[in-house]
């Protein structure tokens, strides 16, 4: 009797994972915009980074939000703090409207499929628009990292990298690009 119970228990545990493998999008069909989670939409509206600047962040080019969060650890001067806040404000001023535009573009793509039979040309146009907006959004976030790096000293960038948990040894150096001292 014991082996049978064990087998039933094992099968019960295996069912949810097997189901997840065959239905990984279960529940997402109830979203307002199917390809966009509510959390991602919220981040886009807020101007959040959402991973758009990882190329900069992980190569030693700090971001303004995290630099401000770490202001005490970095011993930011009042001037550095003001410059960082200005960079962040500019980034948000550009990123938020692009986030709204991206949500609208995703909604338009969703509507093509929800409203009937989309044709290849309409799908291509809609997806290219999404790509264009995402490219602009990524450039805005990356540009904020580029603008911030010369404001911080090399020592501050090294503290930033260490505090953020980056251990590759590249952070703070930027491979010879920019990075003036203050």
C-alpha cells in the first residue's frame, strides 16, 4: 500500500510541472494586452529601466536611479547629486511618453489579432513600430548611463559596482570609454 501512495503523491507533484510545460501561457489570455504583463506596462508608464540599459549597467556605466539610491555609500557631493537628479529627470521625461507609446503600439498589434484576420503587411508594420519605439526607449536609458559616468569618480564607480554585486572586475573602468574624474 505504501508504494502505491508514494506513486500517487509523486504523480500529483508532477502534474503541475507537466501542465506548465504544455501550457506556459495559461492565464495570459485574460490580459488586456496579451503580450504585455500588467507589471511591465506599469514599469513602462513609470519610466522604469526594465533591463533596457543592461549593456551599460553591467559594463561599468552606472545608472542614475541606482546612483541616487546609493548616494550615501558613494559619498555623492551636492553637485554630483544635483547632476544625477537632472539626468534622471531628463531620462524620465523622455522614457514615460515612449512607454505610453509602446503600450499603445502593443495594444494595436493585439487588436490586429483580436479583431479578425491580420495580414502580413499590417503585422510587419505594427511590429516594426514596436521595435522603433523600443529602440528609442533603450537609447534613452542607455544615454542616461553615458551621461552619468563622467560625473562619478572611478572610485565611486567601483563602489557602485561592488555594492550592486558585480564581480567581473570590469565595472568602473568602462574599457577606456569616457569616465572622467570629478
